[in-house]
C-alpha cells in the first residue's frame, strides 16, 4: 500500500479529535474501519503513530513527524487548488457551508451574483475543516454555526461577522410521542429516549447536548448519526429517536417540533471570509443574502416566530 492524501487526512483527523471515535465521526466512517486503516498506515510508516492515554490518543515521536509532513502536504494541495482557480478567469466565488437550514434558501437566492461573479457552494460536515480550507484558500467565504459558548478559531487573514447571535434549539419528536401535545418540553422528560447525534461534532453541539442532559440528570443515548434529512425525519416519525434541531427547521410529516424549557442549548450563525478574496461590498452582499435566507425560515415553526418577535436584538441588520 502507498500513502495517499486520504491517509494523511485520516491521521490529521485523529490528532485533531484526540480519539479514534471522534475522528471516525468527523470522517463519516466506523471506528473499527478507521482503526484498521490506521494499522495499515502504520505498517507503511514503520511504527506506531499514536499511543493511548487517559484522555484519548497522543502522537508518538514518529507520529509527530508524520503529522508535520501531512500538514505541509495537505496545505500545499489546498494551495495548489486555490492558486489554480485564481489563475483561471471568471471563476466563481467559493462558499463553504455546514448543513444549516438557511442553506436551502441561500442556494435559491436569485441575486447570488456579485459584480458578475457567480457562487459555487460546497457542503462540509466539519467546522474545523471549513476554517482550515478558508485559511488555505480553498474557500473564499464560509457560513457555519457555533453552539453555546463554543468558538471556532479562524485563520489569519479572515474576517467574520455574526449573522444570528442567538437561536434556541428545539426538539423534533414523533407526532405520536406522549410529549407531542405539550407546548414546551422539559429536557429531563427525554431521559429514556434514543437520540440523533448532531451531524457536526466540532461546533460545540455534542458537548452542549451532553452537558444540558447532565444538568437535567441523565446521559443521552446517542444512537444515530444520519446526514440524510429524509431518513433522519423518518426515524423520528417512527418514534425510534428524538433530535436536537434548529428552530427554523422545516416541518416533516409525522413529526413535531417543540421548544425546550429554559432554552438550555442555543446556537449562533456566522459568516467568515478571506479579506484578500472578497471586497467589503461583496461581503455585505453575501451577508445580506444569508440573512434573507434565514428570515425566510423564521415562520417555519410558531414557537420560533414568537421567540423571534420578542428578541429584536438578535435580528440581522441588512445594509
């Protein structure tokens, strides 16, 4: 076997996550599959790259060497793609996003052309990867979320603007669930449920969910991690799981959404851009398009419209 870029990315993910389980979730593979891949990589490199410790895994001396080379190679590959696109004329503005509700509306915007420049959108499941690729020049701008107090570190040369400073997450559950008739749900009443694991595991979401459940007196059973929306909604409708969700999430047949008592989990949405790639005017236009896409979903759920009207301080200001 020869080392490939995906092998270097896997090693880097393990180091970033500090555990095989966390890295597997970010890569979208099972932990046994990642463990087997790591063993094959270690056979090529000639020794162990990580050792297990109390807090997870730590790189060995050989692992530190491989990681340094991996970062350099991946950075060069990112730069290669960015520079090649920069040389080409008339290229689109490259926008990276995580799976946010506003993304559908953002893609549907008819005015997503700035100074004659079209927008190409890529979807990622890692906020860390979005920030890294923004710094490497693969993306000109990114739209991402942060949960509770979590803050995503941004690369040098990036500017950022908060789109939505706060939104209270809700719970999606089956319309046949015994709690479905309530206007608000106490998190403690969901102690015996199976949960959907948040798709992004590096935006503070999983930690916020676990911490909120611990405060409510239980540890959540994180059973499913489904990126396909229809499958996600079907499992919830069947009563097999409940899920944390943005308050602007669309309705889905067989499910209901309810706010949590006390709003223990909140999110914010931010836009960041490479100041050498976007002018101040283009950044304002992109912010305005994202704001309009968010506002188009405020009425998806009555409880959020009521909360939104009561909190004008979180409303985006469109220039």
